C-alpha cells in the first residue's frame, strides 16, 4: 500500500500542472521517470520513499496524462 504524505502528493501534482507542456509529449514510462527525477531533485528521499513515489506515479500515469492534456485546452 502506498502511504505518501500530503507534501509528496502536493509536489507531484504541482509538477504535473506546472510542466504539463513537457508531459504531454512523453510516453507513460518517460512521464514516470521525469516526475521521479523532479521529485528527487526537489526533496531528499530514502530509497523506500522513492519506491513509493515510483509506484504512485506509475499507477496514475493515465490520470497524469489526462490532467496534462486537459489543461492545455
């Protein structure tokens, strides 16, 4: 089970909204890698935390893509 705190969730979704123009053109795998790197650049995470971030992003890649695409309209 993924148990991210609100700080992590806010950071992920703020990045989705802020960088939607970049995310629109990426594959699902590339979106996951890009967001993981940005989160890792923003805050220090232990490996276990990064694994949770990766699982969260991967499980929501379609939603992330939908949000990025819908905000470009």
